[in-house]
C-alpha cells in the first residue's frame, strides 16, 4: 500500500493515538510524542503541513520496530 502524500504532522499525531502515543510537548516546528505501550518510547515528528514520504516512512518504521509489528500491517491499519 502506498503512503499518503498529503498528511500533516498534526494529523499523524492524531492517528498515532490509536497506539497509545500522546503529545508530550511541542517545540518550534516539532511535536514530541510518547507512549507507554510496549515500554516507554519517544518519537519526534515535524509539525509541517505536508510530511515528505521518506520522513513518514522512517517514522512508521520506528513505530513498527517499537511495537514489534510489520510496517505494512501498520500502514494498512492506519490508511487501509
């Protein structure tokens, strides 16, 4: 499945709440998310109006690794 080309950092932060991520702080143009699911994990995403595909892919890879899940399954759950 292809990654969306028009998702913003704020929209991604909202979607990631399904996996226990919540905004812990925002400094400038970056949003810091934290989850306690599967152990504490911190994630920083840009608060841009449209995330680059490579940036989105790297963020999703990091989340999939933390949750010990397949990245393609994660993508399907979020946008399938």
